[in-house]
C-alpha cells in the first residue's frame, strides 16, 4: 500500500471513528506522516476470528478501538436478529485499558439494534460471564479482555447461549455478518437505553449465585470447614479481576488469603509485570517472595480475566517451586477422580476432556480410575462443546483442562475457570496435608505410578506483515517436508489437523482425524515423545509443544535426567527449524 492509499485509509477511518481519544491518536500519527506505523494500522483489518477480536489498542482498522468494536458488534447483532426473536446479550469486562469503554460501545450498539443487554457495572472474571449467559438465558455473551496478552492489547470474545465461546455454525456465521458491515448503526444514548429497559446493569444477583455454585463443588466440604483456617494462602490477581471472588470464596471457607498488595488493585498498565500471565515466572515473582516471607502453604495467581490459574508450592528448603499447567491438571484430575471413586460418587460413564497439546499423563491417570479421555483441539470452546454433547450422549463430564493453565470442573460454566480451580486447589492442598503429604509429594507419587513426564513450549514471535508470512512459510515447510527425526528420535506418525489426516511413516497407511480442521501439525516419535507445531490464534507467534516421558520404574532423578536430555536435543532442533 503506497503512502497516498495509507493517507486515504486513515482519513476514511477518522470519518467513521466517533471516540475522541482514538480520533486524536490517529490524527497525530497521520500528521507525523509515520508511514511505517500507518502501514501496520491499515495493511489489513483486525480480523474477527472464530472467537472474536484481539489486537493492539489504537486508531486504525488493524487496531482495537471504539469503531472496530462497534463494527464487530453490529455484525453480531445482525446475526442474532437473524437467528432468534427478542435476542439478549450479557457483557462483562476486565481491567485492561479501555475495557469499560469497549463494553459500553458494544452494549449501546446492541441496544440500537433492538437487543436487550445486561452489563456488569464493574470488572468481572470471564468464567462469571459464561455462567451469567446460562443463568440469564441470554442469546449470547461478550467479554472484553485480551486475557494474558501484554498491556498494549485488548480483545473481545463472543459466547453463545450455551455459555461456550462460539462454535460452528455460529462462529462462521458471525464472521460473515461482521465482514458484511460497512458502517454500524448509530449507538443508542445510554439514558435512553436505560429508560426503555434495553440496557440493564447487573451485579450481586449474579455474583451470589456464582459463588454458591462454586462452593457446591467442594469434594471434602467437612475437611475445609474444620481445617480451612490452618491453610495459609498467598494470592495475586496480577492487577486483574480475580480479587473480589477469589478472596471472597476462600475467605467464606475460613481460608486465610494474603493478597500481594502491589498487584491487588486493577490496573490495565500492569505496572509490576512484563506479561500479566501466571505461566511466566517473572509475573509470579512478588507472590513467591510474599509466600516465602509468610511461610505460606500455597501460592495462587490468576490472569487479568481470571480464567487461568498458576500455582507454586514450597519445597523442603522453603523455596517455592512453580507448578506447570500440565502438572496442576494432573494433580487436580488425580484428586477429583480419587475422591469421587473412594466416596462411591463417580458418575456413570465419567469423562476427562483435554486438548491435543496437553500431556498424555492425564489420560493415564484417568484410565486408572475408569475414566475415559477425549482429546479436542486447542481452545477451551472445544471442551465446552463436549460438555454440551454429553448432555444427550449419556456421558458425564468430570474434569477438563488445557496445558496453558486452564481448568474446569463445573458444568454451569463452559469456559476455563480460575476461580473454581483456585478453590479446589486449596481444598486439595488441605486434603494432601491431612494424609501427611505435600502437593510435591502428591506429584512425585503420580510419577512413580505412571512414569515421569515433562513438557516444554517454545514460542517464536514474528511481528507485522512480514511475520505473518514467516509463520505461514514455516508451517508450509513442515507440512510439505516432514522432518525424519526430531531430537535424535525417528518420526513415526504425523498428524496434520489441517488436512485431517494421520500418516503412519512406518507402513505408509493413513486414517482420518475425527476433529475439525485446524492449522496444527503433530509429530509422534519412536521414543513416545510428541512434538506439536501450532500458530497462535491471538498473537503473532508460532508455538512448538514437546512432551517427553520416561518409563515408570526408573528412579525419579534418573528419569528427570533422561527426559531433560531429550528435551535439550528437541529444543535445538526446533530452534534450527525457526531460523
């Protein structure tokens, strides 16, 4: 796009944008004739993907701003009005910059299209939005969040009436409607929307029901009641939405919560962290320091919209050790299945649902309790979709999760829920303590029973238009020229989820993959290692996941050394692929 075209695009945007902040910000860039910046803002439009929008905040068609939110909402409104009569929507938002602005823009656009809209009047976690959609029998839901992305990002996720992020046919139907929008309808003024009953603000009536629902999922309620006061928990919401509900529920259970003071208050600039992501050791630093200072039994951390949970536990030396998403999923699964089985409360046809990049150790754990496992594509909406299927299949959802720190134990919510996961993790810590074990002891016991597993993720960021092409080229190269070996071990099976074909390299046979199409490649090696390549759907990254294992029976120290050696070789090969 040449400079004249960029100038015309910028002026066109200025004519459509009604928000003064974004108009001024865009005008400044245009006045400076910052062509590189303008190109990044206009070389493409911020794509409304299968889950919604996510992008850098700012003026322009390739940015998150009031206009792009209104345009997306107009498309959603058109889809709702075509799909149902008297549609309704629930909206929540997190602590990110402009989240409240975008939530109001969306609400008033929906109201202008005759769709009744309920909006939380202040910050709420994403899982509570999912719950509210079902509780209020709404047609759809919106949560304004960019989850754990850096501070310059914001986003907009869409849910359907089942409380799950939109899946087929709604996802593609909404995308088509958004693409067809040329100019959104004029927003309904807020006072008019309130007076007419089109807009309603909601708060405690949903909070109280959600809290009671989470508390109903205790597996050892008596233990929590009797011993909860003995557990010392340090918690960080990472400047996000989790504070109110995590503190409230644990506090009502008598569990002492010591929240990191520097990170307790909502702040979209996330001043104490580079990335507000509990997967990052640096983000948990202040919580770990407070944990050691107060001799806590458990450290909990949630991301800005409180759908991801990270934890750390003290070792024998008193230093805290971070637990990975895969490890916590194994611990929670083992705890939930064991308690249900020992209490004779395992439901009929019990099921675990996990993503294809989540450790297979969870599957082995589930099998040992008679629980069958379903693997689904990356994205929690696919776990939510399975829960809906189980409503008519006679199967029972017991637990589900993904390696990226997302877990769900209740069916009233259809997205990952860090609030309920934090509560059940605290209960699990109490339970292990009651049998003379720490959470680390529990984890090592799992390794002794099933063998040692370890996973790594290598993410490569390639920004801008050139980055998009780089990632596309990497995936094409891997797809057309499958590696013969990775980490020194031969590739035995290749799963191409885009072509939906599984190829056995030992005999040339192929079979169909019974999952939706997705741009993912998976390589299964001779030694049982699994390597997965997947472009991120929300960031300019390509992610490589590797899961290695050692056979059970090996001493834990020897098993760790064996797996570490495998992962080091794999890491070197993956780095070479990305050059």
